[in-house]
C-alpha cells in the first residue's frame, strides 16, 4: 500500500499554493523562457494532432458528458459571470482595433436593392455583407502574416466539422 496524505490535506495545500502563486504567475508571464507566439505557432501541428487524438478516443465528448450541464452551469454562474465584465473591459481596445477594419469595410460597401418582405432576393443583401466580411478577413490575414489558408488546411476534420 502506498502512503499518501488524505484528500482534504492535498486539496488544502493545492488551494493555498494557488492562492499564493499570483506573483509567480505574473513574473512568468512577464519573463517567459521562450517567446509565446513563436513557441505556440511552432506547436500547431502537435495541437492539431492532440485534438484529433482526443476526438478519436472520445475524450472530449466523454469529459463533457461526465461533467454534465449542471456542472457547466454552476461553474459558469459562480466564476464566469464574475470574470466576464473584467475580461470585456480588458479586451475593449483589442475589440476596437480588431473590428474597425470590418466596420469600415461594411460602411464603404453597397447593398443590392431591397425587395418586398420575404422576397428571397433579399438574401443577396446578406450575401453582400458576408462577402465584405470574408474579403476583409483575407486582407487582415495577409497584413498579419497569417499562414492560414483553408485550401491548404489539414484534410482531417475536427469534431465532425
């Protein structure tokens, strides 16, 4: 038999350790051993393979079902609701910078004529905005140096998508 501390003691030490780790966490973010973007981009194949492996083995679905809706709802309401306004406030500048090109492209676009209510030709107006959004996203990808290209993306599907 392996000697191990009682679960209450293990959990208590973990909670205390996490509470006191904020400064270490901040220091680690401010002083990374490797550049985050370089390391993360270099790991994209491993990420994709890990997602595929988890999907094939049914781990994602299994963990979701094991947690259940009640746990998701409880955690979202007890943690997520409190963090939401702080996260949104912190992201305001990024949202403004990220969406501005799309907003400007929509404003500069033109729509086909509007027809009577429920006329299927009105969908051409939706399509016009969708095309503006797609073209703007492609331009933004080229500006940022993004290498993503749906034509060259891995042929395997993730989660049936």
